[in-house]
């Protein structure tokens, strides 16, 4: 009975990452031709491009694989229903996630370490902290594959309202339903820190605060010192540059 459960669990894992053929019961010989476009996905943890690891039939290696996976994702069908990704896309994403996060989850420290690899010229730790908080919807201190693809599905395939709501949640640091100047300043400072001091043209020290003032002049319609979700969405929809930037994500995967 124990052996049967172990085999079923391994089969579920292989089906998710595309290394197992459900029809024949053998390792899949075909590789997905779908590739992850680098410019966006390289900025997200656990999605660095890598070859799919081959899974040996040797029982010792099978046991090792199962022992290293602490969290097993939902079934493929369920993830398809809950996101806007196809089965093949989920398999590509899962292979990348499992390669960087063998335990099946990533904590904040590892999230920051992975993210920092793409911004060596600056300090991305604070922005990575804010991004981690946005992906960690359960607030349990870790991001699972489900957390990751749910957020990614909104960013890449969600409606304009879905994407703007996700962005607002990222900026609303204390999750009280509005963005203050202090919160926006923390976000802007983290972005400027991440980009580094050697950008061109060189950024001035007061640039983050000027950016915040410009943001509030445009977004804070009733001038009460905070930006609500309604003000944020309405203002963004009227901004042609923001709408064009949203469309850049439409065909990332």
C-alpha cells in the first residue's frame, strides 16, 4: 500500500512538470516548444530558464525526489480551472519553479536571493520584500507554486481591472484599502535602490519624492492625502502610457 501511494505521488509530480506520459506510463520524450520570454519572466523568482531535469526510473532516485518535495501543488486540472494558463504552460512554469525551489515553496530570504541575481547593480531586497508580500496571499511566510501561478495569471492574463487591483495591493503596504504618500515613497525608494546609482541619466536623491508628488497630483482626485482603489483604477485607465504598459504583458507566455 505504501509503495502504491509513493508511485501515485511520483506520477502526479511528473504529470505536472511534463516529464511523465499518462498514456504510456513512461517518461515523456517530447519537450515543450513553448519558451518563456526572458524580458519579463526573468524578473520573477523560480522562473529562470533551465532544461527540464530527466527523472530516472531508478527507485532510489525516485525516493530522493519525493523526499525533497515538501509541498506538492494542486492537480493540473484544478490549476487550469483556477488560472488562465494551459496545461503546457503550467508544466513549463512548474519545471522552472521546481528547479529553483526543489522543496515546492520559497521563503522570503530565498525569494530575495533569486531576485537579486537580476539586479546586481543595485539593492533589490526591499522591492523583493514588497513583491513577496503580494505573492504570499496566505500570509504564511512562503510562496508555493499555486501562489506563484495565481499571481502570474493575474499579471499576464487578467483583465485590466484584475491587473490594476493586483498593482494596488502591491502598493498598499499595510492593506488598509488606500495608498498613502509614505507607502508610495517606500515603494519608489525601493525601485530606485534596485535600479542602482549607475543608471543613465543619473537619478537625483530627491527623485523618489518628486515621483510620489506627481503620482498623488494625478491620482488623489479629492485631495484627501490618500489614493483609494477607485481613484487608482480610474486614473490609470485614463493614462495612455499606463494602459500601453499593461498591454506589454499580453503575450509574454
